[in-house]
């Protein structure tokens, strides 16, 4: 369990920073205190620190011996790859306003939820449950907070152009291309594990 500490610390820093700014008028007060640019810089710095610690923490956890909870059936890996195709396409639509973005409303959050669910299905160890379960819970919390707060999208450029079919086509091509890249090597390079290991 000791080897999970850096991973949990990274999650607390990264997701905690995102959650805190969603509570009440915390973000507005921080912007008023520091100024918009300083706030964004500090926010980005905390997020990057959290992400770096998450990556390091998961590597430490894996090196120290993964803690199995259950053995997922083989077919869950193929289901996860299918879900990841949708996740990458939706994620690409975040910056490519079109019908996909309009339908998803908050495409980055939807993509994160699908990504987290896909990895929860394909991995049955404690570290993966903590990592992907935390991101799934955060994405659900954030979507509810946005809906209750009546705020817009969490990504700039929320005015999705519902009729822009070209952007949808580009999102599909970019998303599927990213999935293939991950399947054929990028996942192993970045994460250290082949997709179908």
C-alpha cells in the first residue's frame, strides 16, 4: 500500500485543485485576489504538478507490484478499445465545433468519463481503480456542478457550430488516428504497457 502514496498525492493535487475552484465563488475570489493571468498561471502550475505526480506515482505503484482485486475477462480489453475510439473522437470535437460537440455539450468531460470507464473495465487492480475511479468521479461531479451553477463549458469556445460537418469529419479522423497510434505503440511509449498486453 505504501507504493500508492505518490499516486494518491498526485490525484489530490490535480483533482483537488479542480474541485476547489468549483465550490461557491472560490474561483471568482482567487481571480479578484491574484488577477486573471496570475490565477491561470498558478492554476496551470498546480495542474501540471499534479499530473506529473500522478504519472510518477502510477509508475512507482506498478514497479512495486500491482495489487489485484479481480481478473477482468479478456473481452473487456476489446470493449475498452472501442470505448476509447469514441473518447478520442469526442475529445477532438472539443476544439472542432460541430454536431458532435453540440450533442455532447461538455465534450471534454464526456471524453474523460468514457476514458475512465474504459480503463476501469479493462483493469482489475487497486491502483487502476483509484486512478480511473477518481477521474470518473471528478468528471461526474464537475458536470453536475456546471449544470447546477448554470455555467458554460469548461473549455473556451463553447459556441458549437451545429451544422459544421467538416469539423465533425476532422474530429472523427483525428480521434480514430489517435486510437490507432495508441494501439500500435504510443500507449507503450507513454505508459510502458502495450494496449493488449
